């Protein structure tokens, strides 16, 4: 994501545990691009949050642990990050999600 656009690239390799080291050693496996797109944040019309975890009830702070659905003006919806959601117990997840949501809010005007 940039300050103006959201991008997604989903590439699948038909081999378990295929990684950069194997590719560099000559174990070439053809990638299958399942989807690739780039959309302006200005085309986002709706955000849906899944369940949340109360971080501080007195201050009304909570952390979304379920997936977030982003809907665009053509009706296309994408689920971020996946059906498994985010981990409230992982500081790294919370920081990344805070940054992601702030950029999304800034780019959409929500």
C-alpha cells in the first residue's frame, strides 16, 4: 500500500516449501499468478471490521482481530489480511495494522 493505492499480488508455486534459496540453486518452478491488481484508495467506499479485542475499555481502545473487508466503488471486496485475521497478542501485528489502517483512512477520507 502507498498513500494513494492498494495493491495485491497472489502468486502460487506448485511445490511445497519453494523459496528463494531453491530458486537460486536452479530448482525452477513456474509461478501461477492467481491475481494481481492495483486500485486507488479513493475508490474505497466501505470498510467492515470483524471481531475485536478490547485493549483498554476505559479509553475505548480496541484492536480488530478478525479480518477487514475493503469494498471498492465497483462492488469488488477484498479481505485483509486473510480469513484468519490478526493477532492481538503480537505487537508486530498491532503496529502493522495501525499503520495500514491509518494509511487507508488518510487515503480514503474515512
